[in-house]
């Protein structure tokens, strides 16, 4: 007996030493600082982190209303909230195993004893009445229950961060769709003006052809340009309707209800994002998807610990207290009381690899969680770098195109002045206006892309959560 106790104690000590769960995030070979021309700031300045409601920085009441509605009504966010409720319930469910179980029992048994048995009245028939309270408690010496509880707790934290990741994704989608819609509204206006100009050019070309001043090729070219811009205008209007449907889906409303009043078609473009150079550690702390993956990795480590604890015996204490009698009238008399206390040790001897398979399954899931964490971090780093490249590229292209628009505006003014002074034909005015409107159309596309790149950057660094 003494040897058995020594062996049992040794197993407990060895298992306790081997059950240390490492929860540190793995080190990755990535740059410590994320810097770019688009992230400028003096080192001594206090870092201007984004506010929680970062969309309000654009000072657009319609955008603010859309985002707030999406946060309240979007189905993906509501689904994420439901997952939080599930994992919180699981934390409470698993945590309850750490405490004693108190129950009750009541029974009425009618039985007949064997005539061949040893007892006071062999072959007798009688009824037994019993009412009792029972207590059961498992001693968690090997950490099975505590590991399960910690795993469920980290999984709950993972769903909290997962909810924030869903929110960030939905907000980004709403902002992108809204900026696209604004751009499409303005592009439709420009395209309609361009169509009007091209029709005027076409009419003038026809008159020139009738007077013998132009050949049929010039007329057909003008008609082709009218038909092309008509197709462009139809596509823009179709894309505008699709964007309205997308916004309605994201916000959780019907398109008809949402667009009872038209979206505004002008937007004061804010200053380009200017932040000090970011540390990679800051991105890791801010991104909810990274934090969610990290908490899931921690949960998987405790899943392994819980599975390993299955190798060792379970020690359960049970106790019962109550009344038992063969006469119902005597059930609550003092002599009818009974009690018992018992200790139970159960453990595996031969299970044909069941517990080993459970450990291997938990370890495989832990490796999956680790790889998912590494992938999430590397993806986050790539998204930040990509967003910076896009911002820099679009800033340069917008500046170049804005300069081209200014030049074409000057050319248009000159052509108008020359026409008024009788130095040129009206066709030259229309040609310069056509070039100007085409450049403005391209500029609206670039500005929408730049806005969406800002949103992409905000999402890449974890938003304001």
C-alpha cells in the first residue's frame, strides 16, 4: 500500500512538472518598425492614434449614420455577438465542474428477496421508500478541469476579439461602398456633361459633312464617341444601383427605405493620413484578428493539457444523507436516517489508444492554431505594407492628374476666349471641354481609390479598437 501511495505521489509530481503550459506568442522574423513616406511625424511628437470611432474623422454625417446603423443592425455583427454568448455560456458550464455537485433523489422500490439468500426474511416481498441529498466532488489534482476552464476562457476572449474583427471588416465595407457610391454619383454627373458635349460635337460634325467640310469618317468617329460615353454612363448608373444595394445589405435595411433621400454628391476630402512610424508590436496589439488568433492558440495549449490529464486517475468524493424506510409512515422518523461517504478512484488500463488519440488530436489542433496565428501576423504585416504602397502611389498619381486638370481648365478657358474673339471655331471649345471632362472622370476614380486605400490602411493597423 505504501509503495502504491509513493508511486501515485510521484506520478502527480511528474505530471505537474510536465503540465507547464507555455502561453508566450511565438517570435517571428519581421521588421520591428513599419515606416513609409505616408507615415510622417517627428519622433518627439506624441503619436496620434486613431479614435475609436475613426470614421467620424471624415466629418460626414451620412457616413456616420450608415456606420452606426451597421454596427446595430448588420447580421454578421449580430452573429458574432451570438458566438460570444455561446462561449460565455461554455465558460460557466465548464467552470461549474470545479465546485461540488449537490443533488437530491427520491425512490419507491417494490422487491422480493430470494428464498435462497441470506437475510432476515428470505422470500419476503416489501416496499422501500427513500429520500436523500447527495454531494459529489472531483478532486482536480491533475488539472483536467482547470485546463478545460482556462481553454474555454481563452476561447471566450478569442470570440470577443473576433467580434471586433467582424466590426472592423463591416465598417470598412460600409466606408468603401459609401466612398464608391459618392464617386459614382459624381462620375455620373461628369459623364452626363461629357455626353452632352460629345453630342454637340457630333451635331457639328454632321453639319460640316453636309456642307462638304468633313468626310464621313470624322462623322462616324464622333458618333462612336457618343455611343461609347452612353455605354459608360449606363455602366456607371448600374454600378451606382449595385452599390446602393450593397450598402443596404451591410446596414441591414431595404434600399428603398435607406435611399429615401439621395446620398450627397460632394465630399470635402480630408487630409491624408499622417502618423508617426508604427512599431510592429503596436500593430500586433491593435489588430483584433491577431489577438483572436493568439487567444485561440492559448486555448489550444490548455486543450492539450486537459487531454494529457486523461492519462491519470480521477478521484471523486461522494456523500449521501437521507431517509429510508419500508413503511412510508416511518420515513421521517429518527431511526430512518442514513448516510454514507465514499471515495472513488478510476483510471485507464487499456483503452486501445483512445486517450492517446485524443492527445494527438489536441496537439494537431494546437499546431493548426499556431500556424493560423503566424499566417494572421504575416498577413497583417503584408496588408499594412500594401496599404502604404497604395497610398504613396495614389498620392503621386492624384497630384499629377490634378495638375493635368488645371492645365486642361486653362486650355478650356483659352479656347472659350479665342472663340468669343472669333479666332477659332466652337468645335475647339468642345474638344477642350471633352478632354477636361475625361480627365475629371479619371480624377474621381483615383480619389475614390485613394479614399478606399485610407480605409484599407485603417483596417490594416487595427482601426480604433
